[in-house]
């Protein structure tokens, strides 16, 4: 567990489990430690790999038509007990839900990435901001060709 910075507040988090997740793969990035990770990924950032478990390979069919993807991942090395945090450069603490910090009750990360290629069950992307080996929860197109148009929703 990481130390608490001046102005931050932690709680004793509930121990109940209300859901379960099945990780569908791993994310490969150049960052081995949290302090190395960018605060937010950019489309001109380093090329990273999203390795999908073989069992989910068919779920990637058609993904090449997407320019950008939403990547949901489990921030496996994050604290889960902070209700307020002291962001760098701020004079006062801010509530956890007002930040993109990885320290959260359910440490789910979300990034929008540019899809630059596919090699079998591996996606090549730019725009991630997580540690190498981060467990992958899900992928979604940023925009979907199969969404209902506004007229058909009326």
C-alpha cells in the first residue's frame, strides 16, 4: 500500500464483493512502474500492444474498421480506499470521483486509443497510460457503425 500524502483521506473499504470480472487479455506498455506512466495517454504516444486471450479471438472480427477504441482495464496496483486525494500541483485535496486518478473504489481505467494495426489476437494501439501487464476488462469502438440513428429512435 502506498503512503498517504498530506491532505488525503483513506477509509476502511467494504470487504463485500458484488460482481466478478473475467479478464480477456493483458496490455503491454513500456512502463514498469506507476511513476513512469503518463497521466493520460495521447495518440502520438508509444505503440502499445493489447493481447487478447485466444478464446476471445473471434470477438475481434471486424475491429479493423474502428479507428479508435475504448479500452477498459483493471488498475491492479492501485489503492482502493482513498476518498480524497492531493493531486500534484494543487493546494487542497479533491474528492476521488472528481479525478482520473487510478486510486478508486473500483480501479477501472478507461482510455480512448488509436488502433494502428492487428496481428491475430493482438491489437497495436497508441494512447494508453497503464502499466505493462495490466489486465484487460473490455474493448469497445469509440463510435459504432451499428448504432441506431436518431430518426429510428423516435
